């Protein structure tokens, strides 16, 4: 019985010591995408093509031509996710328009208007 008790004590000691050992750290890291909200697009964005600057505040935005500081469009945006941002505006020359946009990265937004060619804006 003494031999049996000693074996159980040795096993219990081995298990408790093994529980104190730290596990090796993985050689890779797991990253998660940053949380993006409507606040992520607030501020100023410059068109990558042409002299336009859009300013997003609250749920509204306006675009100006930086050559002459004239407002060329004003409207609203709806943020559903980083992959689903909808713009609706009235343009000085084009009338009512809309576009579906998405964040390519936190500082670059790509948009496809309902009419016309696509455009991109970079955060200022």
C-alpha cells in the first residue's frame, strides 16, 4: 500500500507541476480587422483624380472644387458597413446622383456612381 500511495503522490506532484508550466507562444500572430464605423469616414477626403475635396460631417457631406472653392455637390451618406457606404447628392451641374462606396483601406474609399465612371477618394 505504501508503494501505491507513493505512486499516487508522485503522479499528483507531476500533474500539478505540469499545470504550472507555460505553453510556448505560437510563432504566428492572429490579427483582427479594425472596427470601422461611420466615424471612420468623418473628415476630409480628396479625389484621387481632379481638384475635388469632400468633407463628411455627421451624416452629411459636401464637395468643393479646390481650384475656385465653389461647392459642386452636397448631400447625405448612409454608413452600413465598411463595404456598404451610400452617398446621395445634388450636384451643381449634374442634378441628383448617388453612389455605392466601400473602404479599400482606412484612408482610401472607392465609389461607383449610379451614372458615370467610378472614383476614389483619399483621406486628407
